[in-house]
C-alpha cells in the first residue's frame, strides 16, 4: 500500500496543477498521515492527526470536500491554520475517496495563493483521489 501512496503523492502535483499535495488515510478509527509531496504539507497533516481535528479529517469523516479559500480569514481550526500560514500556505482543499467499509483516503492540496481552486482544479483533484481509492481497493488494504 505504501508504494502506491508514495507514488501518488509524488505525481499528484503535476497531475493536478497544485503546488503541494498530501494524503491522510483513515482505517478503522485511526487516522495516519501517509504520504506527501512536500514536508510542510506533511507537517500540517500530522498536526491534524495529532489534534484529531482539521479540514482533511472533516472531509474524511463527512465524506465531502472541504475548501478553505483564505487562511487569513478562516478560523475553523486555529492550530492547523497557524501552522499552515506559517509555512506560507493561503488556501487548501481536501477531497475524500471511499476505499471500503473501514478505509477512507483524502487528498489534500495546499497553495500559497488565496482562493486558488478553480472548478476544473477541484475536479482534477477529485479524479485523482478517486483513482487512488480504486487502486487501494484493488490492491486490498487489510
């Protein structure tokens, strides 16, 4: 599974057109930051996992996209927000992918620009995370 996740995280920025991508997986009740194209994105994801709160975890729990257009005005997750802004990020999107009854994955995209996500970019990111979920499902995650 890790080979698929690492390859996906490495290729995702070029495929989606976003500067930094990362992946969080929930298997059972456990969240893990598992892959990233950028160390700063990995640090932001790890804080979410450690705190049990943040936009990616919300996307996974609710199986819906979470978009943060401007971290300078969005205050839903204060610790994560401070860390992300400290790394120069201004906007974020998380899109979930259902793998099976116990596993969900999310692709997180970070940008240094506010309101960075066009409709087409969100669609590309969603297609990528659905491909990842399918690959993990076909490989088997248990």
